[in-house]
C-alpha cells in the first residue's frame, strides 16, 4: 500500500497525457503524467539517498507552484510523510510546527527562505534545507540537485495501510494547530468513497485555486491520478482570472469555498463567461448561505453541490448526490464506507431531526493528533471522530451542518445559533460576507454581535442592517451590534476566523 502508486497506475491505464496545467502570472506550463512520474521518482531516490524514508517527515513550505504534484508524490513514494506548511504563517507559527513535528527535511521556495530561517533561529537545525529557485548560501541544497538522481520503480516504498502519508496541521481557527496524522489507507478510503458520489473520468478537468497545502487540494491531485483526469492550477484566487480559466481551458469541475463563490458572482459577465463546460461547481470548507446558493445557481446556470468534510476525515464526510432533489442546508448523505451519527453532550445518539454534535466513523478517519494524546482521546472515542460541528440528519439520512459547537452563543442560558442571523444578513443586497459572534456582556454573559463586509459600490448603515435582521429574527436572538469592516480575517483556505473577529471588535 502506497497511495503514490496511483501515478504509476495512471500511466498504465491512460497512457501519456497532459495531466497538469500550471497557469501563473508569468509562467504557463504543461506537465504530462510521465513528466510528473519521472520528476517524482528522481526526488524520491534523492530523498532516500539522504536517509529519508519510512518514519521520516518532510516539511514542504511552498505556494501553488508547478512542482507541487512531484513534491506530493515524490515524498510519499519514498515512504516519508508529507507535511505541508502554509507559507502565510508567521515565523513563530512555522517554528511551532517544525518543532512539534520534528521534521527531518525542509523544502521551500527562495522567496520564503528568510521566513524559514527565522523560524529555525531558535533551534539547532540538523536536517537538510532544500530551496526551489536557487540559492548560493552554504549548507542549503538547490532543489534542482534533488532531481539529478535517476529514479526507478524500485524507489516506491511498500507500506502498510496505517503508515503515515500526510501530517497536516489544522488551520487553528479555534486554538493552537494540531498535527493531523492521515495514513495511506485513510486517504485512499476517503478518496474512493467520495468518488462514488462525484465520479471523475479521463475527460474531466478540475480547476484548483484553493491552496495545495490544504487537504482539499491534495485530495483532487490524488483523484486526478486515480481516475485519469487533469488539473489546472493557478497560484492564487483571482475571480476575473478564474472565470477566464474556466472558459479557456474547458474546466468541468471547480472546487470552491463560499468566499470564492461570492467573489465570482461579483465578477461574472454573461457576455464573456460561458460556463457550458462546467458539469458542476463544488462548495465546501464552510457553510454556504442559502441566499448566496440561490443567486449563484440562477446567475451561473450550472449545478452547485455542497460537500462537507474536515482534515481529520481525510477529508470527505458527506456529498450531495447528483440528480437527487435538492434540499437547502443538506450536504447530502455520508459517503460510502463512512457512518455518521448525531449525539448530545453525553455522547448519546439523539432522535432524528434533533440537533447535536456530528460524529463519524470509517476508514477515512485519522490516526490521531501527533504528540497530543489528550486531544486525540477527546476527538476519537471507540473509533468515532467527534467533529465539533453541529448538525442533524433527516428521514432520508441526509446531513445538515448547522454550526460549530464553540461558535454557539450562550446568552442568558439560551443557546443561540449564529447561522440564523448570518443567513438573513446575507439576504441584504449590500452584504458581501457576514459572521455572527459572541460579544461579552455584563447582563447576559454573552451578547450577539456581527461583523460584515460590503459589496463593491454599496453603502448601508449599522442601524439599517440591525432593522433588516430584527424584521426576521426575534430581538433576543438578533445581533445587538453590527460592525462594518473592510475585510474579515480568514485562514489560507478561505474560512472566516471568528476568534480573530472577536479580538478586533471586542477590544
């Protein structure tokens, strides 16, 4: 078992084809599956010459660059664990990850080298530091040298299903990041189960604008290898460019987060952007407001499916089934091979339709958190993963995700779901993004507040927004204060970070 074998099998099944299309600001490149295979094999051979194999960890701090496929495949085929490090993190945050993981080798880009060196300043680094883009600094290996070692099929390490494939640190929306340990078996099971719901074929072309250091991006690379599809990768999300890429490269599938969907809607021009090649768009990573979904469906004229997952589940948990009657709020039933249950605070299953914590069990569920036995014991109980997300199941077994346990606002002993007011804020024509949060209150303990950003050329007052929400939501549950901001803080994958909003507005 080694998920890196999927690339070899891809060549055998589909022959040589353009698997990877990179569209950068100053560079456009096409790589065939054979190109990626050769480069990944050379990287794996070079890593093994340096003693990097099974049980070792390779930290990779890069952006969405043309080398990403060979990095993922090359590290895994050598038997080592692939540790993606988000380059947008601060040096202290990177230092924490490197120290916690005890990474054996680091690969980064020249532009991020100063940040990595600062992160390593408080420790005596004894591993190899490899830089893409070249450097003349002593003790640092140019990445080009790593590709000079001839790679053979024998460089593929034979591993067990439970051997570590990816060590991926959570984005830390609610606290310090934790190293999620995902095995080769975890990744394979989650990918296969998800593909049963949203099947891919050799003619499919997926546009990836999400960071490839996120489990979302890694999943689609492995699907490309397994099913012979191709990938179009761009360094970062720019709504006008993404719309052009869909048209110019006949993209069939585009995984997005809600923020991206909103921005695409703002920039969509029906006279320029014919989306006829699209089979469906995917919304995942965060809840999509009902009003946004309705407007996007009407505007783009294509199917927009919801999916739900998390890093700890490799990441697939539920996907909407194509052709089934759409029910807003549903993210579909659990993927094949995964069981989902809704439980109360005591861990007991609640009646159908009642809200509780979403827990899941199956081969895609993580091995645990690295170096964190207590956090692992809290999250994994009898094989069930406690997601920290709230939701319910309907009579057809479809899952509805209603919020985060830690996002609940407890006002005077009453539990308040922030999603209710958020949904009404999104229905206001001036609102681009909205987040409802808890604000300290001397009377109730917590009070309801909101932070919003506005669409281009839109103006609205706080009082107008308060009146808009109170017209639909009981005043006890509606926001008492609404802050109009220029931007809402987000993770690199586009998730709004509510704890950072609280720091901004509750000073």
